[in-house]
C-alpha cells in the first residue's frame, strides 16, 4: 500500500481525539485530522517528526491527515484503518501462511451481532472469517500490546468470531503491527483484563491468533513477517 506524496512536520499536540496541530518546515502551524480513536500511548511525543497526507477534496474541513510518526522506539503508522488494506494485500500476495486453500477474498462481510468481518476467505476447504486489529502500543523489550484502552467492541468481536466457528468455518484474529519497534505481541491485560480473559477462552475454543509485522516507511506499508504471540508478556 503506497502513500503517495507526504508532507513532513513536527507534532505540537493531539487533542479532541481527532485533531492534531503540526508545525510545517516553514513555521506554519496547521490542524490535521487524526485517524485514530485510541489512546495512542507512546505515539504522540511532543515535537516528534510526523508525516501527513494531503487531500484535494473541497468538502473536507482539514486537508491534511496524520499518517506516520517517528517515535524514540521506531516509526509507527497511526492510521489504524489502513490495517485492513495492508492485511488484505498480504493475503492476496500469499504473505500470510496457511491459507492457500482459500483463494477468494471479500471485505466487510456481514456476520454476528450486526457486525462486518474485516475479511472473509473462501475456497473448497470452507471459509475463514478474519478480524484485523492494529497494534501501535510498543512497550519494553519490544512487546506490542493490544488494546491500548478498554475495548468493549474488541470483546464483542471475539465473541462473534468464537460463535461463527464450525466444521467448515475457521476464525482468525490477526494483529497487524504498525510500529517498527514491536518484535512480539501480547494482550494488554493490565489495561483491559476482560479482553485478555475473553481471548483466552476463545483460543481454547479454537480461535486462531496471528501477529504480523508491517514494514512502515514514508513510501508505504506492506505486511512483512509473522511475529510471536502470547496472551501475556514474559
């Protein structure tokens, strides 16, 4: 997935969840859209280099969208919605192992409690529902943790994935890591113990959990390699 031309700046502050003030190289301060509703812990240090995309749409209030940030722990993409696109490209290019029997891929397929699966893979072997979660919380020793805030929505997705499994249906929760400093992934049980508990139960019932690194550059994003996953850091 390619970004196109990005504008570099310096982060001044993020506020009201969806807004960020950025100083451009010439000294101009602009307000950019922040496409991340999470806590973004560690991903918004004051004064950090950031990269913004620019829209030519005349209907947008803010032309710039915050895409990348260079943190002390590494480069991160804070545009979490892009994870679905990156993961779909990864499946299409055969980078996610073990799914060659499911060549047909669809996005945003209705299922569960009025939800939409991020991806549905289908083939002669049956089908695979895939839920994608974007990881940007980077902790000590290279641990990436999810979620970065209490997530009732995340627990709902786990319940739905667990309920959909049968003899012809697999369910996969894929953690797409958008932070170059992350080398392994776990749940953030200290932030949301109920999420960790729900995931542990679903894994016992057959839910498959995968974690993949992403190559994060100013040129674009691409799914890179599998990472170790465990429920807890150790």
